[in-house]
DNA sequence: GGCTGTTATGTTTACGTAAACATTTGATGG
DNA sequence: CCATCAAATGTTTACGTAAACATAACAGCC
């Protein structure tokens, strides 16, 4: 299983491309010639059509193998009018959510016989975005999934080829696009209620960056859940998703003794927050409860293990692919939003608030410092 | 400039796809007809060739715009014999390293006018790998970058189209492939020496999974650096890159009072290790020093902030793209390894060992457990 | 004024595949 | 034994682009 095959491969495929000559790939015509049939018959075998004698089929397959024949996907795409490829546009792969979603998309797409082409937009400047999309315009893609706030996309005056379908994650543009997303509001509500149920008067919020729809949605839901419960939302503290920003925010929050519960908009910021609280001597969860969002794999290893909202990224990715393929096949300009439910994962970073006010009035009251 | 044109466009490009009919995209011929030139002239304008009158060019561009013309990349690829696409094969995007490398590859490739197609291999079973590669065989790709131990690739009896060049990350197969990788050995040596220089007798190692070349390399270098310094390597503790596995290993290590310094093969495992040590009441860095590998963005927010080996993933990705494009252009079967240097980032998780043996002999000796 | 050379543009062709149509072969039935 | 039909295979054509080649127009020159 080595020498013979190796030699055949070297001969046919011309591994010995020493002199830099482009080695021609065998085409259907070559296979047909060797097998003594027409190229159409080769095509039929290649595509698994019925109506080919077993005998013929075997001959063709043998010829294919000998020549190392591979269908030329460019020619196929040209002929069929489709590329069997889905493009994914995203800002950086720095955030867990984007990556996990991307991975699920790629896996789902592969299952459907589609490839995934990545279109990263490095810096969110107008120019960058515009550049990426002008590249996209002539990209070999049948459909596009956009993982970012879609208004940035409009800002780039994106024009896609007419038959390219679009599905969007992390956006609220469900009046213009098909949107698949995590149920941000539901997850947030679960997190905030969990803290209120534990007895906290109110819940502080460490928000994500303003540009992100997901962040916006979580902030809105946080505020809504609090007012719904008759509590006053404390001032908003803003981060940028990074642990470092969580740390900065945490130093601020640690200075406020009235802050006993914090809902961080993602786990990374919660991590930084935990460090800041620790540095300031505020114990978690005894003095302050912290809850995150995402349930990254490391969340269970934080100090203390983080209570957080679990997102089903795999499901989001799968639904994206399903939706975009359905749109392609039915050519329907379907719109609207599909939400993927979340699940609260309770670990060790949340607890009832420290005894402060309540039944026992002023036994050893807080030192006013 | 509206009714006539609008009608023309509707006729040509058929924007009115109400009835689900596939909308034909305008071709060069359409543009040529509208502009009153030959399709070859349209091609010249499209590809920016000189030798077209400014007047003609303007007319063609106007016609393109009116018809919403987009070059058909399938036809282009067929004609040119290349796809301007690089395929990236990787096991899951769960590890930071893979993701960051992928991102850098995508960015670099875009800069060179290449798209990146993702080929995830979900589960590392023989079948999965084989399946992925049989898909790859007919993938529209000019070159491939493999981010995984390449022997898995051989196991799948991979046959690539002859002119597809391959570059590999995380592998030692530099006698068969072009390899670009982080300088695992150098980074490990820096980490281990840092701990020895602080005065630790020896350094324990929390290794990555056996299948990973990077893990293997780090383990080898750890052992080598220790013996080189005349120390005896303690028994190996193995993890699987996850924080959870680091936690398990940490519980073991915490039980050994002689363990004062641990080199974890990545930051996630270091995180779990930190938690385990904390749970067991062993202070970091006073009792035990911990050092990681990768320098993930969160490492600075661990408790305590983690000393770790910084990897330049962006550079690895960039070099991969460069190497693969060079191989394509020069058609040289270039081999060998390019190493990207690392940098030790000193934070708060490492310190000299606790006073134990040394000048003061047996003042309060260790309780024998 | 015709020759040469240059520049702008047009025409032909081929890339590899697969649909549509055409032909051949062999079997079945009257 | 030929008409009929189905199955297997062959032939033609078109997909959209761009290289190669062909032509036209015009300027410069002796």
C-alpha cells in the first residue's frame, strides 16, 4: 500500500514538478479517453446517476483512480450556477460567541455539503468594512451569514449579488433580514431574577460595548427586569467585553458598599470583576454576588466558579445554516427572528446578600467609612 | 435615467424575482451590449488593463453599474485555473491558539487577495478526518494550511490535488511538509529557567494531551531544560488543555508539599490549577509558583495574574500565508520549519519558593503529613 | 503617399462540466 | 420478423471569462 501507489501518484499527478511547471489536473475528457467512453458517461458516474452499467461504472472508476481525477469545482460551479459555499462575515474572532457560532456554522454547513468561507473584518472602520464587502461582492458564495450588528453593514452600502441570501446574528434588523440569535432578553431576565430571588435589593450591570446589539439587548433587559420588579436600576457601568475592562469596572464597583450583586454582560468581564473584588477584599459570593453571560468552558474554573447564563452557540449556528439554505431553496424573502433559549448555570459566585438591613435592625451596623 | 434603465435592468438582471425564479446575473456580454463594445473590452476594464480609452472605460463602468454586474468567480476560476482561495483544516476552534492563528491567516490572506475556506474536523476519529478530506479533495482551493498534528492527516490517507500546496502548524513533519510554528522549545525553556532562576529546586509540568505535537514539544523541552540544569524531572501530570483538567491535576499537585513550581502547558489549564491550589489553601505565588503558556487575553485577569509565555499567533498566521503563497508561486517543494519566537510575560503568579531547606536548617521542619 | 509601428478594439477559442438532445443496442410482443 | 420501447451511451451545446490572435485606426517618418 505504499510503493505502487506512491509511484502511480508521482507519475500521474506529477509530484515531480521540479521544474516549476504547473501540473495539469486530469479532466473528464482524460478519464473518458482512458476508460474508452464518452465524457458524459464519466460525468454520470461522477455524479452518481443511474443508468450506467455496472461494468462501465467500474471501468470509469478505475480510470479516475489511475489518473487521480478530481472534479473541477470551478467548472461545476459555473455549470450549476452555484458554489455550494456560504460566506461568514464577522468582526474579529476574539469573542467566544463569534467563534463558537462560526464553528457550529462550519460544521452544519459541511453536513449539508456546503463549504464556509471566512470574511473577517479586522478593524471596524468604515474603510475596512467597505473593503471587506467589495471583496465579498465578487466572492464565490451563494449565501452570507453576518455575525455582527447589521447597521454597520448598511453603513458600508453593501450591495450583494441579487440571489445571495443573508442571515444575521447579533442584530435587531429583523424587519430587513432573517435574524437568528440567542434569547438575550430571556437569559438576562433569568440572571437578574436569580439575584433578586436571592434577596438582593437591586442588581448592578457591567455592560458590553455600545456598538454591540447583544450588549444593548442585555442592558435593556436588565433595566426592564429591574423596573418590572419595582427596583431602581443603579447607574450603568460600561466595559468592552474584555477581562481588563471588567477589572477596571470592578475597582469602581468595589468602592461602593451598597453594591451586592453584579450582572456582567459576559464571562470575561466577570473574570476581571472577580479579580478586582478580590483585590479590594470583597469576598464573592459572601459580600458580592457575580453572574456572567455565555458560560465559556473556563467559567467553572474561575475563583469562585461562576454562575452564568449558558448560550447554545451550536444551536444558533445550526439554525443559521438551516435558515439560509431554506431561503436559498425557497427563494422566499423570509424575515423575522428566531431566538435560541438560554439556561442559567448556577455555580458558586452567587449567594444571598450579606445581612445589612432587614429583620435584625442595628445590632452591629455598618461602619460608615 | 430611471424608467428606461429600470426597465432594462428588470429585463436583464430580473430584479423582480417574485415568482421564485432564479435571477440571472448580468454577464460580460450583457454589459458589452449595453455599453456598445465587445465583451473582451469589458473584460479589460474589469481587470484594470491598460489600453482602454478613458471614454470607453467610462461607458463600460456605467453599464456595469447599471446592470449591477459582478464578475462570476466560478468562470474566472475556471479560466485562470486558480481559485484564489486557501483552505484551512483544523480540529475544533475550541483552543485559543487555533482560533487566533486562523484569524491571522484569514486577515493575511485577505490582504493578498485570497479568501479562506474553513474545513473543520469536528471529532478526531478516523472516519471524521477521512470524511473531511474527501470533501476537501474536490474543494475549490489552491492551497491548504493544516492546523493540527499532521500524522492524523496521513492516517486519513489524504490525497490532495497535485498542485495544492500544504503548510502545517502544530506538527513535526518538517521532512515532508513546510512547517510554521511557535518556538515551543524556546518558550518552554524560558518558562522553566525563570522558575529555576527564582530558586525552585525543580519544576513540575502539567502537560497537554498526547495527540498534540505542541504539547509533546513542550513536554520534551521541559524535561530537557531540567536535566540540562542538573535537576530531576518530577513525574509528568497530564491534562487535556481544558481548565477542568487543570483543576483535577491541581488537586493532585496540591497534595504534594514538595511541589513549589508548576509549568502548565497552556493558560486554561493554569486557570484550573490556580483554582485547585486556592481550594487546597496553597497560596500562589507564596507557596507555589505557576506559569502558563499562550498569554490569552484573560491571563492578566487571573487570580493572581498569570506569568506566562506569550505566543505571537498573528505572526504564525502571517507566515503560513506567506509560505503557502510562495510555494504556489515558485512551485518549489520547499520544506523545513520556521519558528516564531515567544516572549515571557512576568506577572504575579511566580515568586521564589517558600523558605524550606537552605541556610536555616531545621527550625520548624515540615510536618510529615 | 505608402510604410512601419503603436494603440485601441473586436473575434475566436478553450477552460471542465453537465443539461438537453440524439443515437445505438437489445429485448419484448404481436 | 419487424415495430416498439427502454436502457445505455454518445454528441452538441452553453455556462462566463480571458488569453491569443486579428483587425482597424491613426501617427510618424522617409
